[in-house]
């Protein structure tokens, strides 16, 4: 049971770090949008890629979390 709590904590910490990094990238993108049209197109493309990556990452983390709970509770 102790191992389950360690895995839950590690999963939550990884998700928090992921959101922080994504937030920093989005903040830098917001600054670039203000400057030129080329950067605007570049940043819009980057935002779409970041959002897609976030969804894939959250799906993977949720799946891993589900597998860890199933393994520890023996469903």
C-alpha cells in the first residue's frame, strides 16, 4: 500500500512539472505574438502542438495511474 502512495505522489508531481513547463512555454509564446506576424503564425502552430501534447500526456498519465491502482488493488 505504501508503494501505491509513492506512485500516486510521483504521478502528481510529474503532472505539476508538466503544467509548469507548458505554462512557461505559453508565456514565452505570448511575448512572441506581440512582436511580428511571422512569430504569430509560429506561436499559433506551437500552441496547437502544445495542447495536443498535453492531451496525450494526460491520457498517458491517467492510464498509468489506472494501471497502478489496478495492480495494487488486484482488480
